[in-house]
C-alpha cells in the first residue's frame, strides 16, 4: 500500500489525528499483512508509527544528514560495501516490502548500485581472500524472486574463501508468507553456514504467521536486531516482552541499535542516557542470552560501538 489516506482508513484514523502527510520525499510502502496487526483507532500504535509518514520528517535538524554512517566511503565496487574486516555487504536489492520511516538508507542511491543478473559485485569478493562472510542487504534481499535469489547465493557459495552467508531481511516480519518451501530449500542447499538476521522492533509484530515462518527457518541461525525508537519501543516492558517472544519463536536477540542520525528521523531519537537506563532495566529482568547488546554504529570504527553488553 502506498496511499496515506487508504492506510488511515484501514486503521480507523484521520490525517489530523496523526499529522500524516504524503509529501516527505520518502514514499509510504507497507504490506497488508503488516497492517492487519495494527490496532484500529490508535494513533500511537507502535507498528503504525514505524511506517506512517508525518510532517515531522520535513523538519531540518542539525546533525542529521543523508549519509550519517558515511557508507559512500565504504563502497569498493558498485553494490559492494566493505565496512568491517573479514566481511562485506552486498546491496542485493534496491527496494523493501516496507519503508520504515527511521531507515538509515532512506537516501541511499540504489540506482547507482543495481546488480544485473551476472552480479558483477561478486568479482570484488572473489579477489579478496580475507572475506569470510558475505552479508546480503539492500533494500531487502528477499525482494528478489526465488530463482534470482538462488542464482545469487549459489554464486557466492562457489567462492572458496566465503564461510558464511548472512541474510538481513524484514520480509519474514512484514510478509511472513515470503518464507516458502522453495526458499528454505535454496538456503539449505548451501555448503556455507547461513545466518538470517531479522528486524523485529516490537512484540506486536510477532503473530502466528510470523511464528510459522520462523519455525520453517529454524534450521538456520536466527538473530534479531532492533532499533530503539521513541514512541515505538522505548519502554523496558516492551523490550523485555520482545526478547521473550523472539526466543519463544526460535530467534536470539542480538543487537538493540541506537537510531542513526538520518535526515527526517530526529523525532525517533532516544538519548544515550535513556537507552542505557532502559538496557539496565532489561538486563535486570532477562538472562544474558536474551538481553541484546546496546550498540551504535559510528563511522570509521572497526566494529559497532558497544554501549552496554548482555547481563549474566
């Protein structure tokens, strides 16, 4: 769905109740299976807040830019980013099934990094024997058709020095029906270890269809990384429940990200002090393996900046 008015009609709200607008420069895109999990008549619904364009996105805020992580400096080939030692990120697709309003790549020049059917960016992986892991990102790599996705991962699998293939995706969250038997078969056929990193931000996102999709993916390593968002999940009870529901579905909480300073997203910001206090409250209630690491991505560092680790 791409029309603000249609979305609001489905959830029983008016434009005035939520300060919604169609004119933000970053299109609304949200699938109906995700809309079905939103609470009708609730302008503060945490799922709605993640996808609904608002007038706040047009505010210019100092320190917020179009490339806050300086990803342009990490490009080594068209569609290939090398930010950290031993692993590279491949822009496998230029679109997502959902446009999250806090997206750190909402201004990314996808047209400059489009991959053809021969995946030329993989030449950069073949040339560098230090690369042990290829991360498929985008956009969302599962926006590719099964046949196209299968060709891509099998070509990566043919590179001897690659040990792991990591897929970063929000499709099992917003359209869990995308997890098909054909997709599972493709991933299961790979000789490398497969890691799937999901992106659930709130327990309300996990419905029965999601659980079925996650169960089907259970033969692979499943991790979750959330973004800490004001008005969505900046609450210890919400974050604890999210970790519990993730683990019940076979997913290990991995990262809790500080929001990136992307132009148009300042209204989602949570201060570092608030984030650390929330994390302490989580750690006091959860075992260490269910307490995600609180991190921030800072350009130029050799790894994510760890602000708070798991408990015990």
